[in-house]
């Protein structure tokens, strides 16, 4: 890691999200929607979840204060508001962040043998 992973991002399992743009294109009543997941976690939490499910991976943080010059204009906190989509189409039954990580890692193990 180049920093302490404190930036917060919104994640979702791709299988859950992939149908959202099709609903918007085919039946949307507006031109602008936020689509995506609902779980907000830090990049560090993401890395730790991946490491936990892989079993042989460690998250190593830099010592001292991190330099965030590499991040540029990336916001430290980003959370999607998908309420417009939900109100117009229906709530999405999202796979949890932890379950999505587990499924993704299992698929990669089967697909690529690692």
C-alpha cells in the first residue's frame, strides 16, 4: 500500500449491479441515475477482506505518515446515493460486501487456479 487505506469507497457485487443500467436504458424516466453498490468501506478494509479470504496474503501498511500525492484529486470519501434508482425501479437485494469478496475470490481460484 502507498498509504494507510483510509479512503472510503462504495462497493457492490458486479452481478447485482450489471442489470441496473439496462433498467435505466429500457425504462428510465430521467437521464441521470447513480447506479452501484451500497456497501461503503475503506480501501484498507477491502485489502484486509481480500487477505482474510485468500489465507496467504498480508496487508502491510507503510510506517509513519503516508504521502497521498499519488492519489491526486481522488476524494477521500465517496458514497453513492442510489435512492433515485430504488424509488423508480425497486430496491436491489445486494450480496453483502463480505460475501461478494468471498464469491469473487472463489471464482478466481476456480478460473485461474490460484
